[in-house]
C-alpha cells in the first residue's frame, strides 16, 4: 500500500497555523501546571486546552505509520489532530 508524503497533502500555511496553536496550548498547560505530574495529568489538561481553543482532536486512536511512502504499522498517539493533517 502506498501513499503520498504528508507534506504534499496539506496546505503548509494551514499546517503552520495549527502547529503554532498546538504549541501554544502545550506552553499554556506547562506554564499553569509546572512540572512533576504524571503524564496523564498533562494529557487531560492539554485536551481541555485544545477544546477551549477549538482544536479538534481524538485521544488514543489507532493511526497508520508510513515509512518511505509505505505503511509499516500503526500506533496509538495520545492526542491526534482531526483537521486532516
């Protein structure tokens, strides 16, 4: 099974805007919580911040992984953008 590389399928301006928003959410969570908590605390806080900022996402859903444009397996990322990227 082959697929086009991710960056050929998306508008880079939209991708950069989303990237900036996601990093901003992560920084907000980090600044408010600080360090020292278990990963799940940050995951839940980031999910709350995504919702607050209107970023659509899914939690722990299986996604295919591609290597050299060929599907090489799958993984379950903690958070995944639903914007089509």
